[in-house]
């Protein structure tokens, strides 16, 4: 599992959610489940990597976290999550 992978989060209790991996640390993957830049810590045992085609085209995860540039970059807020996007166009 790596940054950018699309995943299905499934604990086996009937609720599933689609997301995109923002980062991985050991057995924990931080996953964006919405268009915002926040990511939730999930153990990888509950995640299954899926193909982007398995998501609806209109679904977007992580706002600009996966782009090369973010027009909404704010160094006070974003530098911890996306230091590579600081003023780069």
C-alpha cells in the first residue's frame, strides 16, 4: 500500500467507505475519505486496494493533496501535510 492508492475500508460490520491513501507509517495508513485535506488513521488489515475505476468518476478525495500544486496552499495550515506544494506551480 502506498500514497495515492484507492482503497475500500471495510471492518466486516457492514459499513464500507472509499478513500485514497495520503501516507503510510508501519501498519497504519492515513486515508482521505472526503474532498477535504484531513486523513484518518486506519490499520491496513481493514483496507483493500482497489482500482480507480471502481470509484465513481465524480468522487474526489483529499482536495489537492494528490496534485502537484495546490492553489489553496496555506503554510500555516498545510506545511505539515503537504510541504512539497509550498509555492510551487
